[in-house]
C-alpha cells in the first residue's frame, strides 16, 4: 500500500505501523513530549520491491524527530516473507536515509531489539549465539560473521534447548539498521539493536546475539546510548554482542569512546558471550 503524507507529519498519542510505502513525507515527528506515540517501519514494501530495484529496504525522509516517551521500531525482513524473527539468509535490515537531521530526544527510543534471526536460527546460532563475537559454550557455540566496517547482518538466535535436553526458548537476535543522515544525528535517548532475552522453564537457554548498526552522518552529537548488546536474562547462557560502525564527516560531541554510551557487550545472565565490534 501507499500512504501520502504532508510535508510535515506529526504522530501523536497513537501507534502507527507502516508496512507500505511513504510518499511526500519531508519532516516526521513521533510524539509531542507529553503523550507517547510509536511508529513501526518495515524493511520490505511491495511497491519498491522489484527485480530491478535495489531500494526495497530504504525509507527516505528529510528529517526525523523521536520525542520523549515515544518509540520508533525498525523491523528487519527475511526472504521467506515474514517481517521478524528471520530464519533465511535472503534477508536485510532497515535503511533510513535523511536529507537533514535525525534527533532522538532524551527519553526517546529507536529500537530493533530482538528483530533479527529467530531463536535457534541464523549463521551463528548456538548455545550461545554468535555474531560480532563467539557464543559462550565451547562445544556448541555460535561463531562470528558479518562485516566490521559495513555491518548489515542481523544477530543470530539463541539455542532452543538447554544443556539438559529440557525444552526452552532462546532469545531472538537483534535486527539490522543502516542510517544515512545528511545533517546531524543527535542521540540523547537510545538507539539499540540488542538481542532478545528469550524465556525458559528453567534458567538455562541462550539469549539472542546483538544485531548491527551502521551509522553515517555529517556529525553525531548527544549523550545517550547506542548499543548492539547480546540479550540479558538471569541465569541464561551467553551470546555475543553485535556490530556497530560509525562514520562522521566532522567530529561531533557524542562520546564514542565511552562504554556507558556505546556498547556491543556480550549478553547472558549466568554466563556471558564474547564482545561484539565497534568501528
């Protein structure tokens, strides 16, 4: 489907899922700072997806603001035709291209957490799952894959059975997001591609591995959180962190060397997977 938007469009006090195409939207604002709102953008849209078009995963805007208490969900795609919990290699994350600025205000959330490979699926699935690093269990751990400099791969899901053969549910991997921002990317809230925690009838079972964030901007400002961590759950088997790559034309104020602000930690609870990569 196709949604035609005015040049300035504000989403306020509603949840809006956009599976089709956006037309005419220049400046998109999510929330007003007092009442929460949420927008979900999907990687795949039928109108753009043709054999000759490489841009089926791209959403193009002039500017984007995510206000306090509001959420932008970014959902990856798998080639089997489902929008989340991918289990096929013919898949991809979401690409956002902005002509000007992208702002995530304090309290605003941009997330693709748990939007990658399903539990027990992906190139690095295991107990725990790999992506930017190794899972924790030497005998059945997932291995690293993907690019350090141009990360576009989703995180793998954690194992679906525990050490003792009991049924459990691992966590989904983190999704993949590429941001191309012509102006300033300002992150005072959070921008995350963490693995999912999963659930289990006992404390074993692996969390999901972190996903990918590939960020390009004229500069990056703010003091929030950028992360691609493995999932977290008490007592869970550890999976690896994901991959983050950051490119700036000029050095912004975001503290890219401070581990409180940028993270690709291994996840887990009872044990922890290997760290991911930050470039």
